[in-house]
């Protein structure tokens, strides 16, 4: 039982440090716990922990990619989903379908759309983007970033109660 507890403590410690493990580290860890471990077992534990660490890193990278993909879109269907999510997270899910209609009218669902002075899904005015993006927690992000554009637009609709900033109406 004590060895199992020591092994779990080692796993947690190495996970928090996010490092691969060597047999010497395993032996030192067990020594520090006042326990001994033979060399073949230390090698096996180190190999298992290294594999586990690599799997955890791969899982974290995968989850980050999934999260990033949920904050991006490539055209009307995926951008409509992203817009609905942004308006829901802004606390105005009842405006989500209106938002999709306005987005389709403004940009055709193209996150790279521009008319020279307005950019992105909701054709945010370039002259005001810096201040608006800062106001709605998207400072430093481009109006061409579909998530940032949708979040800023959702905040504007929520705070002003409607679509007065847009040429297109729901």
C-alpha cells in the first residue's frame, strides 16, 4: 500500500512538473520517501511514466485543438454554429438566430469578408475595432478572427439592445 501511494505521489509530482521520467528520478523519489526500489522496477516505472506523460501531452494538444476549432469557422454552416455559441455565451441565446441572419447578410458567412472599412463576419468598423475589441475582452485580436468578431458583436447587441450598428437587420 505504501509503495502504491508513493508511486501515485510520483506520478502526480511528475505530471505537475510535465517532465519525462528517468530510472534515477524514480529511485531518488522512493529514497526520499524512505523506501527502496530495485533497478528493474525503477526502469519499468520510469518507462511507464514517460509513456503516460507523452499520452497526457498528446491528449492536452488534442483538447486544445478541439477548443480552438470551436472558436473558428470556415464558411456559412460552421460560422452559424460559432455565432450561436457566442451569442449564447454572451447571455442572449434568444438573439442567436437573428445574429446568424445579420451575419449572413453582412458577410455571407465569410470570416475574411471586407468592404474596405468594415471587416469580418459582422463587418465590424475598422475605425472602432480596437476600442470595441478591448471593451469586450478581445483586445489584440483581429476583426478577421471569427470568434472575436462574434463576441464583440454579441456584446454590442446585448449592451445596446439591438442591431442599430449594422446595415443589415434580422
